[in-house]
């Protein structure tokens, strides 16, 4: 009489399909152990395909800060009193012919900056001859930057009512040699003025409006380094603030009028760009590197299979 022995509690019963061993006689893996590699491979392939699109998605998810001032900024009469503008904040001015108008704006690494200016000229009946207008751009070191595109200088005859000017800067670099004049991250200044006009037309009223546009160029602007800090204008460059120590020891020192004068003479603060002064960690170079790595891996696997192929 045959005797049936009870199976252990942890052993799978025949026919249940829950085992992870090998098929008897064939040695072929069965059960979840064989199928478990497919989800991992699919997940790896999906991550590799989605990696190039993850960076732009994160960059585009930035939401503008609430409370940002979008009212047009008035122009200043020099670099220190320049009005702060941006992509969402234009600049306006009502002045007279012969004045110099200044605005300032932030620019980060990897951006191509374009400045557009529209001048509403004085009444043609009051003008006595043609005039030439020009828009100039200066970096944080007050170096005049060249325009690689646009129309920075334009002439207007006596019948013209408006004049359009524009200037496109070279791509802002995160770092450059000390002898190079490449644009660097920091505060940039716009100067608009009439460079050539009849003397009789000096003092005629006109209006001006400027706007700034930026374009991200991607990883091609990476320079292999970065500055220690952006080039922004300081209120007391080249001098030690010794008054702060005296004020700290004597709270009563310093009159209110003196503090107000210091506040009025200090330049306006230029905000940091939305993408930061030096951009984020993501560039299209990551996509090219990942694609190159996948192609190299595929070539290595294909070469190995070709060399190790056994004759049937």
C-alpha cells in the first residue's frame, strides 16, 4: 500500500505555476524568474527615451513670481539711475532731443539678447533737418558690446514720425578669458540717443519705448567654466564702507536726510533672470551624451554577438 507524505508548507504544488525553477529535462527557466527581466529592460529603455525631454519640461514648468512689477520703467539719465526693465516689463521715456536715456536689464548665460527701441520723433513741422539715432548696449563692466544683428543706427528724414531700432547681442557666455570681450552674465545697460541732428532741433520733445527679448541657445554656449559672481553694478564700488561700523556702535549717528540721499543715489537692484545667472544643470549636451552612450552600447552588443556567433 503506497504511503503519501505531506508536502512542506513552503513548497509549491505541482500545476500551480508559482514556481521559479527550470523546466524538467529542458533546463529552460520558467515562471516569474524569466519574465522579470522584461519589465526592467522596458523601464530602462523608456527612461532613456524620456531623458531628453525631461529637462525642457522642468525648465518650462517655472511659474512667474507673483507681485512682479510689469509697469513700464522710466529711463534714467546715466548708468546709475537707469530704469530696470525685463522681458515682461518695457521701458518708456519722454525727453528732449539731445538727452541720453538709460535702462538696465539682467542677462544670464546661454541667452541671446535682442533689444528693440521705438522712437516717436518730434513734430515734423518743428524739425529743420534729418537726424540719426543710435542704441548702444553695455555689459556689467560698461564695455560697449557689438551688435551681431538688428539695426542699431538709423536715420530719419524730416517727414518721418517714428523710427525703429534694434540690436542683437552675441550669446552670453558663462565664462571668458580676461582679454576677451565676450558678453558675460550680469546687468546690461541700454543707451538711446540722437547722435546727429541739426543744432536747431536740440530740445524738441520726443518719446521712446524699449523692450528686451531673450532666446535660449542650449548647450552650445557652455564655455567650460563660470564666473565667481555675475557682473552687476554695486552702490559703493572701490571703497570701504567705514560708516557702517560707526553706525553700528552709535545708533544715533547719521541723520535721516543723509540716509535718504544715499538711498536716492544708489543704483536700482537688477533682479536675477528666471533661469538664473548661469542657467540650470540641463543642456542638450546631456541628450547627445545619452544618445551616444546608447549607440555605443548597441554597437558593442552587436559586435559581441557577431564575433561569438557559433556555427549551427
